[in-house]
């Protein structure tokens, strides 16, 4: 349900990119410093920060540590962007997301039993 709220509150799929840019700037780091810390090509990191490429999960975790960000929050934005990219042009997207959300809740409830 939280992902649905994030998706409906944004107009584009760059929530993660905007967040890491903001965190990087708050730490007064250059993109090349971050890409070096991630052991990644600077051009690739720039594309991730622009929202043109999706980061790998492992990079999200490293970014949270490097930028003193909340790992859980960054992972939520990262995943929300991935979901948004997948469903943005589909009809009945709200219905689809609600079905997915209900199934996840049911799965977690059964898993706890």
C-alpha cells in the first residue's frame, strides 16, 4: 500500500534519483566522488542520478551508507521507481496495484501463521 501512495503522489519515476541527488548535495560530494565510492563509472552514476538508469539494489544500500540516508526509505523509492516504470502506461493501474497490494498482505499474513 505504501508504494501505491508514493506512486500516486509523484508525477514521474525519478523519486529515487531526486532523493540521492539531494542527499549527495547535502553532503557536499561531487558525482565523481560518489561513483568512485561505488566503484562505478561516473557516466553510469550520472545516469542513475538523472533517472535515466535504475541502480542495482546493492548500490542503493551502499548509497544509503555513503550519503547517511535511510536505507529503508531509499529502497522504497528505488522499488517504487521500478514499479512505476513497469506500470505507468497501463490502463487500470490503480486496480492492478491494489490487487498486488492485497496479495502481498495476504502472503505476509499466511507466512506469519
